[in-house]
């Protein structure tokens, strides 16, 4: 089977990693309970930043956010390795900016994700993901972002939302933990 995965906040806990970095850079100690209660994808608000300041903060530290020690979600690496071992095709479809694509592919590989040649797609806009997903003929696709998932409802594949605080309103099958993946894929 062919399975596609978004990267940030689907396979890896990027926002929480960024939240820790913001605390460090801004010399704050805002608790994880605040992070976990956020109803927005953006994380700037608890730091007292305006949307513009939030954007500037993210841009300034983007490389550090992406390429330091952002942890994968528990079980994500193992679940994808297991899929690859079973002969399934694993694809990554990430809208990270083009200039960070090659390093992102490398980072995934170094952090244990199975990355095959030509199975890594990067640098598109959110609204372009649907075309790649359709052209690949994926059987499954996993993402966290409401704006992306809402573009996929016409496609003949199974979509899952990675459960996060800002996507609770979506009426899409939900993956809470990567330990559930095996069961999803082995469903008749
Ligand atoms: Mg994402």
C-alpha cells in the first residue's frame, strides 16, 4: 500500500519544540499546559506577541526550530519503519519552504525515518498538496492541518487527522497515537 505523511506536527512534535525554544529565547517560563490548551496552530500568543511579531519570531528561528532536537511523536519512527519493512510505500509530503527541503530530507533520515528515493515531496503550498496526493495514488494520508485536510475530501483515499488541540473540530478519522497505525493499515 501507499501511505503519505505530512511531517510537522504529524510525525514530529515541532510546535512544542518551538514553544520550548521561544521560552528560552524570550527568557520566559510558560508552561506546557498553556501550550496544550492552544486552539490555534500559531504559538506566539502566550508570549505576548502580535501575529506579525509571531511570524517574525518563527522566521528568525526557523532553522533552529527545524534542525535541532525536535522529537518525533512517540512510536512514529518505529511505525513507519515497520511499514517499510512490510513492503509498503512511505511518502513524505511537507510544505516546508524550498530552501529547507534537502536538509529536511536528511534530518528525517538521520532521525530514523525510512526515506526512499523519490518518496520525499517538499516546498509546495498547502493548497498544492492535494495534487501530489492524487497523482501518487496514495491509499492513506495523514496530516494535522485543517486547511490541508479540507482539500482532500473528494479524493478516493483514506485520510486521518493527527489529533492536536487545534483540529478537534474536524470530522475526520483521528489518529491519537502512532501505535494505532498498524491496526489502521491492517483493516480489511
Ligand atoms: Mg503539519
